[in-house]
């Protein structure tokens, strides 16, 4: 009987030893998404891993988390686009004989921000003015898991009219905030239905790129195309962000042609 009892105790010790090993190694099978710095540190201490190995483990975890955040951002934007908000041009601007409609910053934010938030996405702007004097605005969309996407545009201060220095900068910043937000979201504005045909079925609206600032050389080339009858002022204004000075230049040169 003593022999049998001794064998049973030995077997129980083996089982207990095996269970101990299993409980020690089990945390190593955790998904990287559930492992934190404290878990990695505990693992390093328990296994005798050196600092170099611990750093590599943490880098692997960071890459895995970043990849999951990127995929979550892409999925959220896809859901956002399924029911993307309609943005109307809610303000008319007339200057030097040129008249056009555009969507105000407030009108864009009112419909876009709420829609983005429903999918866990927020936005913010970063504004800079380097030594060149240009105004640089970046709009970033950030998902709750941390992945971000940015769109950046730049333009000179709007020195038309009787604006002071601060007003010139503010005018350009507002321009760029509108179009960087549209660009980051991949949205375009739609003309307001103000011709009394609200109940009529409309043809599909083509998706176009958000307007961008146009430089001096590009403006000169566009004016030449207008004079040659290959381009129009309306299309120039629709496809580009023009300052008040540029609008005046277009109006003066086209009239004198």
C-alpha cells in the first residue's frame, strides 16, 4: 500500500508541476492587442529577457496596434461615405463683375462634423505662416483608435479691399479651412436647388476634386485659355480658390481682351 501511495503522490506532483508550467506560459499566447507595457515587463522579468528583446517586443506591439487603428479608420470612412452629407453652396459672392456661390465654413462644419463623429472620427486644423508669407492650413481626421489622415493647402494672404493685416490672414485661413476639410473627407459641394424644381429628379452629380489655390503662373495660363475661348471664368472660379486680387486680375484682363 505504501508503494501505491508513493506512486500516487509522485503522479500528483507531476500534474501540479505541469499545471504550473501551463499557467506560466499561458499569458504568452495573448493577442498583441490585449498586451500592455506592464505585461511585457512582467514577461521580461519572468523569462530573464534582456532590454533589447523587450524593446523589440514593444515595437512589434506598437506596429500591430497601428495597423489595427489604420484598418479601423478605413472601415469608418467607408461607412461615412455610404451616407455622406450633402453640402450646399449657401452664400453668393459678387466682386468686380464676377458672381459665384460657395459653401460657408459654418455650413460645411454643421453637416460634416456630426456625420464624422457618428463613425468615431474627429477633425482639427493646424495653421502656419512660414517665412515665405504663405498661409498653410492642414486638416487632420483622427479615428478614436489613433490613426490620422491630413490634407494640406496653402495660399497667400487675401490683401484685397480695405482689410488690415489680421483680416487678410483670417480671410485666407477661412478659405483653406473649408477646402482642406472637404478634401480630407473626399467631398464636394452641390449647388442649391433654388430654381423651383425641387421635386424634379436630378441627374447623378459627378464627383470632382475639391478646389485648390492657384499660383501666379497657373492663373496666367488660365487667363490665356479664357482669352482663346478654350476655358471659362465660371469654370476657373469653380475649380480653384481665387483671392480677391486674383479675381480682379481675371476680370480686368478678360475685359481688356
